[in-house]
């Protein structure tokens, strides 16, 4: 039926976190943990690229289409 990782990744993650906190390093599923960490890094990189693309798009539109400025553009340019 598969490994615990394949059956229920959330339960697997909780188990791995508990093992790590308890110091049971030899019981950790190192290969899958490494895959998950790489996946998080890739996801964060994609999210950053997407947000930068939207920001640049709004900035260019704001500069070159002043008659069509929207609150959406303004929020993305001036928030935070």
C-alpha cells in the first residue's frame, strides 16, 4: 500500500517532527525530508517570481496607462 509518506504526508510530517524534537535522528526518513525541504524552496522561489512579475506589471501599467489606474494596482504598489 506504500510507505507512511505515500499514505498520509501530513501524518508523516507530524511523526517526523516529533522524532526530530525527541532527538531520534536515526529513525528519521531522511530522503523524504530532503525532498520536502527542496520542494518548499522551489515553491517559495516560484511564489517570489510570481509576485515580482505582478508587481512589475502593475508598475508598468501605472506609469504608462495613467488614465486606467485601478485600486488593485495601487494596493500592490503601495501596500506594506
